[in-house]
């Protein structure tokens, strides 16, 4: 069975156990301001020529370039893809920390793990460490701005407030539930669908290659949830049962790492109704596996998650994300189909949990 998954326990432990790799130059267990994240992206691409490239795909309202890391083997053929974005809400600092950790982990795994090599041959990973760059920079200004959520677009005429909630601005039941027409609200959805340059960038980049994407993962905090489409209570995803099955298995993989419990379900069922989310837009466009990750914690620290929790939060979320990605990959590329895909993904992420635990002893 290990051969079918393409992973040996020894190889896995060699990947997850080396916690100090790269830390002399970059600390993955602290929060980084935007200039440091940008420098890290440049260095990551430089350190992995032929495997990692930086793709610029939009601009923020304040004219900062939005870029992602494209990670995968250049086969010369059209490939499938995985999308991951972090930092759509500025104050959720653990999300960009996770995207950076995720990149480091899959690049380390690629060196020694046959399964990761296979996935990078078949799929490209498109990872945006910080989508809401203007807002993220603003949260680093001082203590009074630390909990800023929205982007930095000026409000409509007659409004003295700034910002739109980017995760209410996508063209998916826009403006119907879980929003406020008050432009000063944290859940103000904008003047119209996709009015914001950051949402426009994602919509164009993903939408122009929609058939390539198997997964769309958007990373948030907090509450320890895996949310499936849709945010509107009157709509149900056509593959809801499968999304729940895969999500529950991912939550189980998360729990095996550090014992943390993640709930799985639609936003109306386990959080609150909402509309205009990037997750719902991606699913409506046809991407089969779309999830919102709400990382640690359950409210003790909320958006001010201490740096000593970055490592465990990232380790457990990595296990859950990897389960979803592996399932989607195997369903597409393993001849025996989805039944085996679920077992293979579960075994690999179980081994990952053992590896992480062993590395911590």
C-alpha cells in the first residue's frame, strides 16, 4: 500500500523532521512584514530554478503588484492546478505565515518524496502568500491598525470610510446575505460584484484557466473550521456529499497532528451565512474542490495568535490541505479512481501526522 501512495515513512520523516532548514536565513515561525515576504518569494524562486517562478497577476488599489509563486515541474504540457491564497483579510496574520510554511514544506517534500514528485509533475501549485497587500501593510502600521480587515479602497461618494471586504466582493450571490450596505462596516461588499482590483485579479487569473484547477483553497482565521460551498443557505453544492467526506477526512488528519478539532460544513451550518466569497465563486465556476480554511484558534487570542502557535497551527493545517490536494490529484490521475484516492490520501496524511509528532519529540 505504501508503494501505491508513493511514500515511505522514512522519506516522510526526513522531510518533516528537518525543522531548521532555511531558518538561518528565514524564520517560518514568526510573522513577517510585507517587504520580508516579498524578499522571501524572490529568494525561493532563485533557490529553486526550473521549479518555482514568480507570476505577477494584478495590482492593488494602491498600485502594489499582486504576485504568486507557481510551483511545479515544467513538462511542456498543459497541466492541472491547485490554487491557494492567504491574507485576503489583512488582520489574519497566521494565513500568510501558513502559505509560506506550505511552500517550504512541499519544496522539501519534492526532494525526497515520490508522491510529491508525481503531484508536481501532474499539477502546478499557484500560491499567493498575501492577496490583500494594502490592508496587510496597514495592519503593520501601529497597534491602532492591527485589526484592520478590508482592503484600502476609498468608500463610495459621500462615505468617509475606507475599504471593501474582499471576501464579499466576488460574483457569487453577491450582496444577498451576510453583508452590510454601510460602507463603514467590516462586511461591506463593495459597490458591485468584483469592483475591487484584488478580486478582479483573482477572477481573471483563475477564470482564464478555470479548467486547469482541481482545488481552490483560501486560508483565513480564526475558528478552526473547514468551510464548503455555499455561504448562501438556499444553495447546495452539486458535490456536497463528496466535499463533506473529503473535508471530514482532512479534519481527521488535522486532529492527528496536535489534537485540534476542526468543524466541517457550510458557512450557514457552522458559522454564519455570507455571499460573495471567493470559495463560492470558484465552485460556481466549476472547480470541484473549494474550501475555506479557518485556522487557529477558537477565540482565546483570535486574530492576535501568538507566534509560539505558528508552528503547530501550520503543521496541522498542512496535513489537512495535503489530504484534500492528494485526494483531488488521485481522483484525476490514479486509474482506479476516487475510492482508492480517499484511502491513499488518508494514509499519506496519517504518515505525515506521525512524522510531525516524531519530529517534536
